[in-house]
């Protein structure tokens, strides 16, 4: 049986996930490293769907690098679980920093398993130093940002 999802914010970009046996650890639930991988997968899929493709990153020589990730593990995911991982861009300062929010839900019972927030800084891909976001990034990030997100701690 499936229940309605109570998303934290409207209209998430959603990635469907099936927890594989190899995703689990000695405790029998999804390992914390796997959750981080899922966050990265949905982040890339989301920005690429908005037009912020790898080709654009290469063309501009810039990328948004993760500077902080906060994860609240609320309940375990187990092998065989079907999950939905929603994400939203929740902020962009207009030049350098952006933020993103995540919610991992098990539709079978409607339970939120994880909530997370990440912050990102624009960097020059060659030097790895902070750099102003290119206009194309700024347009995409500002246009897709959803108000009301949970800010990450600095």
C-alpha cells in the first residue's frame, strides 16, 4: 500500500531509489556513505534537468562544490525498500553560494527517513579556488530556488 507523500516543500525533483543488499552495512540498514551518494546523484540529476549540464561546467570552467552537508537520519532504510529522494534548490546569494535541501521518503508507509541540507560554493575548476558564478549558473540557480527552505548551519 502506498500513501501520499508529505513533502517539506512543494514540487521536489524526485529520484526513485531501491535499496540494494550491497547498500547495507553490518547493522542491516543502508550505510551512511550510501545516503551521501544518493544526495550527490539526485543533485546532479536535478541541476542537469535545469540546464546546468556538465558541458556548461566545462565551457565556463566553473562548478558548484559542496562546502557542507548536514544529514539527519530519522529512520533506517533496509534492503529492498523502495524510496523517493526529493530535492530543492533553496537559496542562491547571487554570486557565490547556493544551498539545497533533501527529503528521503519511504512511500510504503509515508515515513521520512532522512532530511539533509547542503551548501555549495562556486569554484574555478582548474585552480579549485572560489570564483564568481557565471551568469548562466546564476540564472539557473536563482530561477530554480524555492523559498522557505531550511538553511544549513555555517
